[in-house]
C-alpha cells in the first residue's frame, strides 16, 4: 500500500461515469488504500459516498477542488467486503 492516494480524474464526466471510473480504479487495490476522485458533476458528491457505503469502504469526505469541482476521498475496505451486489452486472447464459 502506498502513502500516496490513487487519483481518479473524473472531471468533465457525468453520472454514472465518476463512480464507474472509481470502481475500475479500486478493483486491484489493497485494503487501506486511499482513492481521491476529482469530479465536476454535482451528483458525484452523493454518488461516491453511497457507492463507498454499499461496497464496505470508508467515506473520508469531500473538499472543494479548483476550479469548479470536488475532491471526494474513500479508503478501501478489507478485501471480501465488497458489499451487496447492487449495481453489479448479472450474467445470464
């Protein structure tokens, strides 16, 4: 685990893409990793904390980001705490 956060640049992307990019970024990160999502979509300030809660991660908060965005910070939870399967694709043969 690195002391530096992983930064997901989702500026200019609209819902649901900031959360999609966040989910892709954390797929292979170890528990305890910190991820910062830089977003300009106002919906991200609600979507990212909800995603973190549903997946068993720790929501660390939001702060303003220049010029018109937010920095949304999440700490990755223990492996195996992926939370409920809400939003996960279902494979149908």
